[in-house]
């Protein structure tokens, strides 16, 4: 019985990891779609703002578009979940044990599904809304120039600098380290497998966040190295002068799209 409980906890951990990965991938996918939509509709947003559309109206437009991406998947997921659960329960539970199991989704499972379905469009629409609101009206209506800016200059006033981000990040990492330092030995001593698996899941998430921050810091270095390696192979096909021009053009494009990348 204890082995069965540990197996179910480990299976639940695997499903939590899969749910988190699919949630992050969905947020990135919808973010990309919304960002492309916002950039292609820059002129339309400019016209709507010129005729009186407020910032709240732009936020509503982006949110509605984000929820329209998610709404069909939510409906399809709840419709197909019941037959899928019936099929899985027939495979897992055999004999008389299936009569004591209910393949219908519980209230908690329905609430979690709705919460994830609502959270994904909200998270994916934050940055596109910020981009849509940051567009200047004159630049939005100007169709003769590219909307991509090669250089971005940000002037920071030390007196007005906000420390909220640093405080929140410091508090979050401190809490994370304290929980691992205290609860992991406690779970090992008390043989609390549920807590051990949850801590293991938290460590995996922390490792993923650390690798993401590392990737952000080495992104520019990797872009430069890869551009030199790839373009070095084309030295025989292009002249030396033309190759320098291609390298310069590639580096300028990478720099212009650095924030988006």
C-alpha cells in the first residue's frame, strides 16, 4: 500500500511537470502570436486611437484576441477529457476495482483546468499590451518607416529608480533557499515522500529559471560566435569584402531585434 502511494505521488509529480511545461510553452506560443498581431496592426491601432479609442479599449482588444485563442482549446479539452478518462480507467483499473473509481473529473480538476485556461492568455498578453500602449501615435500612422528601432536609449534617474523588483527578487530567492534548507532535511527525516517530491519539483523549477537567466546573459556572445562560425563557411562562395558586408548586416539585424530575441 505504501509503495502504491509513493507511485501515485511520483505519477502526480510527473503530471505537474508536464502541466508546467505545457503551460510555459502555451504562454510563449500565444505571446508570439499576439506580438505578431500587435506589430502588424500598428497602423490600425493608430487609426483607432486617432478616432478616440482609449488605452482601456486597446487592452480589451488584445485580451479578447488572447482569450479567443484559448477558448476553443478549453471547450475541446473538457469535451474530450471524459472519454479519455474512461479509456484510461479501463486500462489501469481492472475487475471489481473499477466500480469503486469515478472517471469523472473532480471539482478541483475542473477548477485547475479553468484556472490554467484563464491564466495562460493573461500572462501571454502582458507584454503585447505593453508594446501596443508604448507606440507613439505619429510612429503608428507613419507607414513609410520601419517600426523596428536599431538603438534604444534609456535614461535612468538614480533618485527615481524603483527598488521594488530587486526587493521582490531577493525575497523570493531567500524564501526559496530557506524552504529547501529547512523542509528538505525535515522531509528526509520524517520520510514524507509527498514533501520530498514537491521539494524536488521546486528544485527543478529553480534549475530551469537559473538556466534561463544564464541563457539571457550569454545570448549576445552566442549570437556573435555563431555568426562568425556560420559565415566563415561561406568565405569560399563570397568575396572577402562582400562577406564583411554580410557579417555587418547580420550583426546589425541581431542588435536591432535583440530585445525580441
